[in-house]
C-alpha cells in the first residue's frame, strides 16, 4: 500500500466550477500535510499547508483535513484555466519531520 | 531573492557513463534535500543535508549515487555508472526550517539514460 494515494486524473472541470482534489494517507503517524501545484516542466510550488483537523482557507483554495479518516482534500473555487496543473499531496511523518512523502499527483484540467 | 537553481536542466547520457547534477540552494538555507521522480511515479526522497553533513541518506537507491555538499553551500549528486532505471527528474529543495514547511524546490534536472 502506498503511503500517500491520489487519483491520477485527469480531473476536468469547467471554468468557474469548484475543483475537488482528494488524498488519503496510510496509518503511519503523519504530522503535517501539504498541497503543491506543479506546472509541466516546472518546480513544485507550495500552495497550502494544514496541520490540524478542519478547514483552512486561503483565497480560492481551501484545504480540509480529517485525521480520523486519514483524508486531506483541496478545493479550488472559481476554477480558472490557469489552475490547470498537477496537484501533489505530501505529508510529513512525525518521526522524520524533514522528509516529505508525496502522492503521485492529480492532473487538473480547467476547460474555458 | 534567487530561488533554488539546478543545472543542467536536461542531460542525456549513455548507460555506463557518469553524470553530475548540481544544486545551488537559496542563500542561508542550511537544509538541502534531493528528491527524484522516476517514470511518472511519485516524487521520492533521496537525502537531506544540514549544512555540509548528511542528515539522512536513507532514500539513496544504491552506491552508484554519491551526494556531496562541500562547505555547506551548493550540492552535487553524481551517478556513476548510470543505468537505464536512473532516468527521471531530479529535484533539489532547500529550507531554513527543519521540516516540510518552507521548502523551495528547484525546477529539476531531467536525466535520460539511453
């Protein structure tokens, strides 16, 4: 079983819709959770981090964490074509807090 | 502030040859990490430097890979001899803090071994 799992997609949504990206993680102790956006051929860019259960909002982005269900999601409101990218979920483990464990990423396509 | 710089951006080498990748972290970042993404799979941790010391090299695949960070500034990752399965994108990242937050990634080196 992979430690961090994501649906590879592509997830296709129309412009202006809400895009919902999901990530599950294994039952090892996970401390911190991150969403990175990666455009093709570019570096991963951190867009959200979340550490405690609940929702965290930043502009059009909302991260949701449910530790009991081992589930973290990213909602993108009012999706724009420029949001089209691969979204990577990553977790930190408590016993190696410097290391990120990545999912394989979900490709998002926002149709104009 | 300059970001994390990696070069070359692309490298194509033959099996059995040697390749050296370089990473220049953000100035003042003591923590430097190497990751790689192979064959469309997930990005995986290779190793972590704190200044010039290897904190964790548990992700290094085998002894054909050698990472150094002389003087605690830039880092190199040498693959010798390269094998076909080493093809992928090698990312470097740096951070001031010890932890996942605050990572800045470089744009990666795409290595193709033929």
